[in-house]
């Protein structure tokens, strides 16, 4: 059983991540959609490598396939939250429990090629939505169920770190991140 991650990762919006090297200050807001697309392509390469996708490197770490399923679901979550922020004034997002999603979704039993396809589709959907934002939309706000407030811009950067960080978690080369 994997111990649930209870850290508040919002600090990644203020300073570089020492683990994966993601630097929010070095990523321009307009670069986030391209980063999402490139990251999805890297995940597809990893998933098509056929290398021990279902093997957990340690009992307390997800397998490559589990991380990929998580990234796919996070991309879908990003798009859902963007839609809420664009439709409503300062919405509160429904709670999402990533560890329960992994259990309920039986991540390690999913088909890697299907996950790669679904991840690519989710990435393109979120990236396109970000590309097509009206000029003033980057400053619209929304809140997590714990009260943490995001703008559309900060939400995009926050999620971008998640995708990059998980490629690091699975040992993908730095060039892929």
C-alpha cells in the first residue's frame, strides 16, 4: 500500500522544485500549452518503451503505468477546473483524492497503449483550451476545496509542475522533462 501524499505542493509556484528541477519562474505563461504537449509526448514514449511498466521500484512508489494514469487524470482535472473557472466567478473545485482515484481506477491493470492515447487526448484538450483563452481569462480565479486560491495562470503552472515532476519520478531523461 502506498502512503497517501498529503503535502501541499503549492510552494512550487514560488520557487524551483529541488527534486525535479521545475522552475515556475523560468516557464512563461504562454509556454505552458507547449510544455503540456511535449510532456505528453514524453509520456507516450515512456509507455511505448515496454520496460517494466507495472513494476513498482519500491513498495511505497507507484509504477510507471500508475504514474502515467495519474498524469492522464490530472490533465483531465486541469481541463475540468479550467472550464469551471471560465464559466463561474471564483468557483470552488470539487475535492479530488488522487490516491483513491488510483485504487478505484485500478491504474496498474490498465492497458498502456490506451493510457498513452487517453493521456495524449487529455493533454491536447487542456493545451488547446489554454491556447484559446480570452485575453483577460488568465486572471480568473478558483479555489480548491481546502480554500487554496488559484488564477488560471497559476493553475496551469501548478499542474505543469505535476507532469514534469512525475516524469522525473519514473526516471525519464532530463531531455524528456
